[in-house]
C-alpha cells in the first residue's frame, strides 16, 4: 500500500456499502464458519509471511473479510452490549491509529491527553462529583474528583476496586493483602468483579453475597445488619458493589438508600455502571441512577451505550487521592521530576502504553452531541420495553422480569434456549445471547440501535416459532 490516502480511497466505497447493507439487514447479523476454513479462505498465513498487499489486493481481501465479520449495525444483531460505531467514533479510531499517540504521559500525546482530561471532568459532573482543577491552577483537594480511561470495563472494575483497597487497607500494596477484607457484591454482578477481587489478592471467601429481592436487586434494608454482622466477626468491608445495571437482565440496584447506608457506615460504594452510565445523559433515564453522587467510584463504558468503538471505559472517583495513590510504583524513566505543562495519567492505570481512547468518545460527542446520544439510548430502552409487553401477550413466550434497560430475558416456552440460539446463528439473520437469571437459562436480547424495530422482534419470534422446539 503506497499511502494512507490511496488505501482509504480504494476501500471507502466498499466500507460504505458494507455499512449500508448491514444496516438494512441484507448481510444478516452473524455467520460462524469454522475458524480453519476462514483462516485459509483469507490466506492469513500467506499475508503474514509474505507481506506486499497492494491496494487492489486490499480490496479483494476485504471482499472476503467483511462478510465474515459480525454485523453490529444489523437489525437482527441483538446479542451483546457492543455498539454500532458512530461516524465520529470511527474517525476517532482512524485518527488514533494513524497518529499513534499513547498519551499516558503528556509528552506522548498532549492533544489527546487534553481531550481525556476534559472528558473525564465532564463525566464527573454528570455523576454529581467535583471535576478536577486545571493541572497548573491548583492541586486537587479532598473534594476534587478524578478519573481515567481504561481498556474496558473489566479493567475499570479492577482499577476502582484497587482504589477501594487503598482506602480500606493503604498498606496492602507494601505488605500484601490482609485476610480480613471483604467485598459485598450480588450474584448479578458482572464476573469481572469477582475476577478483580482475585487479581487483588482476595480469595473467594472474601466475597460475600449481598441480600437481594426476588428480582436479584439489592435489598438496602438488609445492608446495615449485614455490615454489622461482618464487623462483629472482625472483618473489614473493602467495598459494596452495586449494579447500574446488571449484565444479565439489565436491572438497577437502588443507589440512593445503598449510598446513604454506605456513607453512614463509612463503607466504600463502587457502582458498576459499565452499561448504565450513559443513562446519566437522559433527563428521565438518569433517575435509574438516582443517588450515584453518594458513591465513591463508578465505571462507565462509552463502548456500550455511547456508540463509541471499543475500548473506552471511564473509571471515575469522587475523591482523587484514592486513585492517585492506588498504584504506588516507581519507574525511573517515566516517573520523575520534569517540566510538566500538562498531566500524566500513567500513575492511575494498569496499562503503561495506552491508546488514545478519548478520541473515539470525543468525536462521537462532537458529531452527535449528548442529547442525540441520549435520545438514541432512550429508543433502545423503549423498544426493549415494547418487546417485553409484546412477548407477554403471546401465549408461547414468557419474560421473567420487566426490563429497566435495553436488555430483555425471555423464553420460547418448551424450547431449549441454547439450541434456539445455535439454530438462529446457523441461519444468520438474528444474533441472540443466552444468560442465567434467577437460576434458569433464558434467551437474552439487547437492543443496541435504531435499525432494530418492533417489527424485527416480531420477525425474530416468527423464526423462533418456525424452528419448533429444537
Ligand atoms: C455491568 C458490566 N460490568 C462490566 C463489564 C465488562 O466490560 P468490558 O466488556 O468492557 O470489559 C460488563 C460487560 O458486559 C458489564 O455488563
């Protein structure tokens, strides 16, 4: 390939056609040929070893590659909480790829770092927390919030829980993890919460299940007693983790009463809002996170409900110092006295080299603006609710719980959900996931964009019925 302009000009019409046909559903949503067959069809090994791909070959390659991608823009793509990228986000990914400014230290990407700094402050304000001062104006105080972008919600939960550990057991970094720490989470919490606890040196015994109601949502009234019992046992509560919303069924824990109790008891509250963070942008949907300002940390994935290409998670803290002290390490070539006109994020992240993730979110916002993003989100939430109401009217479909987000669990009565999903994937027009909710496996759909309509859901139901009871 001779230069970027020629290469892009060569493939742009192809990409535009892909987008158009994906949106209309002409390409289906998913196709899963065997990996070996695919690798051979794409001549992957040959290209790796020989190089030399020119523009026409690039076009031919994409001709084979694009049909074998999963079409996230398709009406029938309903499987996972991964968005169809906005035009702005796509441009952000392109610019980031081209300039390659891994800006964890300011000198490696001042413009991208400046964008991340402002984005983080904007998100902190949406949480009801104080933004950080401009780096050279004054030092952050106990009221200043802080944040950083990480490569995904899993790493985000790990980072926030590390900050919680720093709060409760500041010497753990130096001396190892005490065995009296305990994290309270629900069975509905994303698996990355338990995984983070493992990575932070807490054993499974140190994760306690929070009391929940029949929907799996935290019962705040049980929390004071649970905290008191654990303290009587001589245990220290590192964090309570609440969901906004849960991954399986998209349900929100009641943050205000949980937050009030945590404040009263001096317990760190972490809110996993990887999925629901974007609800803060909508005047009505933000009520689902009412009380968030009482929490100590939260994560918010832009690559889920903000049309931003992956990965772009904000880890946000009410008080900067716990994030700033979380990773206490020396690396003499990076952390040293220097003229500092900007801000280094390095001391807040697991990653050393870090992509310019802020660009993808920034250009998405710069293109659409928060209001239009929020309206798109509201469309998906509303459609999931309409789908629920429609399924509930059908004799042969059933939903275990009314949705609060754009995630819906349902069943075709008498069918095996895994077999239904496999058969649909085989056909290709609809891509669903399945999940365990309240001890039972369900079909699960996530409405991600406006290309999906109620008619799509009716067509999906018709296909499921036509499959019989696989
Ligand atoms: C509630 C919640 N937290 C965390 C994650 C993990 O995010 P990521 O996939 O970006 O690592 C997910 C992903 O689905 C999630 O739903």
